[in-house]
């Protein structure tokens, strides 16, 4: 099933569920209770006349009661009893029982009445309770309650809802835009001074997945703005997920527009791992060499050598990416090779040098020019690594490249003299220093 159809099905299901939940869930819950072996406990929860007893019952049964039982209990309770229950739960001694009871209360209430749940959070004067409540209701809220969740979050201290560990606003706009991106986008327009414009990218990415025309129309209405390049990237890459050909052609048609630079680079790097030949064709269609080089530099990061533990690990090998890269003219791949060479040297320097030794002259010169000192190796280690090569010509090229990185002749001589190299190696390097710094 493609992503566009998937999103459409989600939208339909969400609309049906939000409508049906309010009118049908009580009947379903009651039926489940009557069939349940815990029906007696559930009925006792639902028919408490005293708020204190009701709170005790919720707490007592929290660990074993099902969602249906808790839902029926809150559904049967009056507004006053719910408010009293909230007070009773907040007054409990701090600890796991209190936290679990509060989470159950808020998760259930937001399914029953999102507005009431949001208002309950607003009424809470206790910071810890608000933190527990926000986590509970934002995670459990039905999709049709995203507007209410966003409004509530904007009333909270921003540092609490946009922490490094979890961003509640980002989660809300991500979920909301998968179902109703137009409504999420309208919310941004209605709150221009509330710091939510940064979530436009997430909305565009999801929206472009099933209605790129509408997404592009909305994007055009937002321009110009400082993050236009990032928004265009999110729009194009979201579209690319469902229609690669159309999104790639669109990006190519606007490749000379500065606002599309990030989009072109992202499309190519997303395309490359599975379709290297098609990516090569895509790059050759880019109208200017400067952009081609930037795209190749972006793809170079794919060769990071990170092991993901799956069948596609080989695609991220520096050697695999480098072999593909050298099919392009040498003047396009300099920056890309710098990225690859630096990472490859950290991962497996002997393999990098072996690869360099078999390169044709013009490509070898470019690769050698990107070879540099490693932060993890001393001069002695660098020299030992290179002098162990059988290719004398490449060995001298690399050593001269390293010596050339040292800013002055005196500094280079000092490094060589203070090293633990043999007298013969020092003499050889000092000769290269003189030759290199004469140029």
C-alpha cells in the first residue's frame, strides 16, 4: 500500500473514530463490563456515591482495571465528582501509586472529554501533576482533539513542552498533520506570534505525501520567509516518499533557485542508497556544476560506515560510496572526497590507502589533496601508516601532503625533530618539508 493511500485511510478512520467514540463507546464499555469477570469491581467503581470512596476505588483498582472499566467509571461520574476525584488524586502522597493513578485518570478523561481533560490540567496548581497530566493526555488524545491539545500546550512554559528529551508540540503537529494538515496549517496562521511556525516543515512533509498540490499552494502563501529553503526541502522530500519521479522532476526544474538547494540535495541523498544509477542520472541533469558538487558532498555522508545491523550495511561503506563517486569528473568530487577520506581514515586507514593506490592519476591527485592529519594519530603513527605502503609514488605524495598542512617550515622541522622517528626517516621528511614549502 503506498503512502498516499495509507494517509487517506488514516484520515477516514480518524474521522469515523472521533465521531463514533463519543456516541458508541459507553455502550461498548458496558457490554464488556457485563461480560468481564471483573464486572462487579467495575460496577462498584461506577456507583460510588462518595467522592472519597470513588477516589479510593480508582486507586485500588488502577493496577488491574481495564481501560473500559475506568472509562465507564468516569463516564458515570458527575462533573463535580470528577473534580473532586482530581483533588483526591493530587492530594495523595508522592510515589508510584499516585503517579499511576493520575496517568490513568488523565488518559481516560481525554478519551472521554478532551476539553474537560485540558481544563483539568489548567486547574492543577501542582507542577509535577501538570507534567504527568500533559504526558498522559497528549499521548492518549484522539486525533480530533489535536486543536485542543495545541492550545493547551501553548499555555504551558515553553521549556517544559519543548525539552531535548521530548517535544510535545512537535508530536502534536506531526500527528495532526497526518490526518488533517489543512487544520494544522490554519492553526499556525492563527498563532503567528506563538513560536509555532517552526512546525510548518512537519506539516508540509506529511501534507505533500497525499496532496502535494494543496501543500504547495499553502507553502506559496507563506513565502517569502527566512526558512524558505528548509520548507521547500520538507515539501519536496515528503512528496518524494510517495512519488519519486514527480518530486525529483519538480526539484530539477527549480534547481537554480537558491530556495531549492536543500531540496535537491535531500532528494539525491535519499535516492542514492537504493538507486545509485538513477541518482547519477539525476545529478547529471542538474544545470550547474556548483550544485552538482554540493549534491555529491551531501551523498558523501552516506558513506559513514555506521553499522545498522541489517542487509543494507554495505551501502554505507566508504569504499562503496567512493567507487561510485569517482565515476564523476575529478573537478566535481573534491569536497565529497574530503568528507569520505576523513571518515574512512578513522574507520580503516589501510583500506583507504589501498583504494587510493589503484586510482587513476587525475582522481588520485584529488584524493591525495584531501588526505590530512588525524586527531587520533601522532606524527610517528602517520608516518608509520604511510611508509608501510608498497606504492612509493603514492607514499611520497601523501607525506608531502601531510607536511604541506603544517603552516611553516620551522614548525614542520620542529615536529619532525621532536618525533620518535629514526634518523633516516627524519632526514627523509625534512627533505620533503623543504621541497613542499618551497612551492
